[in-house]
């Protein structure tokens, strides 16, 4: 109890000297508003994919694995402040942003209706070495936010990485696929059997990482149904109609 009071006191003091600012535009945040300011929410580069049965991310999955639904919340656009927000929680330690943005996304998915029968949310796992170096798995926080918005549980132990692979950044499409081939394994299939699993990652580019994870799950648990969701998607890696 004393620790909680101390934390509250420190947060109040920090807010007095360093008032929170929007991570997208840098303007002061309105009290009680989470993640980003109201103006940036209105101007967010939303995809709307979570309301569309057929969308560019679904089409990207065709021929690779039997996806139920696929969507992203935002477009990952160079020069846009939301790209900076994603970099902030991916590389800058601001994991709360991942959780808050994931929850915004989860509420939109719940309102859209397509993901109403999702049973469990599974984040794409990080290898232990990378998790220790970064301190957290940003995909897990996105997943926890989405799960809260959808009102379903999160499963973080069923799937893991067999080996530590190098970063996907800077690699060609072929190199990305080779880099993630066979790196995922299902450790405990029971929480996934017969379920509709929503597999979550932070950013979708070529899809190599999340597809590799989905394939590992389907090999180990053939009766599973898989949908995928990411917080952002790179427009240049999908075919826009």
C-alpha cells in the first residue's frame, strides 16, 4: 500500500514538472486521454481492414495458409507520427503505448463484429535473448490490449521460438523468409486445440514472421482456426485496390 502511494505521489510530481505529451504530435495531452491526443486520433491513418472480409492483408495470405480474417489497425507510413509511436514502443521502452494502442484496436474489432468468435489471442513470441535485451515483447503488449478490447484471454506460453534469429530490418523479402524459416514451435498445443486463435504482431511488412508462426501452429494443431492482426501494415508490401 505504501509502495502504491509512493508511486502515485511520484506520478503526480512528474506530471507537474513534465506534463504528458502526445507521442504522435508532441502536443500536451488532455487529462484522462490514453495513448494519443484526440486530434491525432481523428487524423490517424486507419486501414478499416478489421471491418472487411476481403482486404489486401487477407489476399496476401492466399495460397500461404488458410486464414479466417486478417487486418491491421494503421498504415505504417514514412514521415507519419504514428510510425514514430510504433518505433517508441518497439525500440524506446514505451511498452505502455503498445498496450494502449492494442486496446483501441481491440475495441474497434469488437465493434466491427468479424472477430466476435475469437477464443484466444496469441502474440508472436520473441526469443529469450532478445526479450532480455529489450526487456519485453512489444507484440505481447499489443496482444494484451487487443484481448482486453475483445474480452478474451491471452496465451503466451503455448508458442515459442526454437532459436534466436537476426533482425528482419534491412533484409530483402527472400532473406526475411529464410531468416524465420522453422524458428517457431508449439510447446503446449492444449490451449489451442479446436480454438479460433488471433495471432498478433506489431507490424506487417512481408508477413514472413507472422506467417511462419501461423504455419508452426497449424502443423502442431491441425484443428485450429487462425486469424492474424497487427497494429500497423506497410502499404508498399500489400496490393491496395
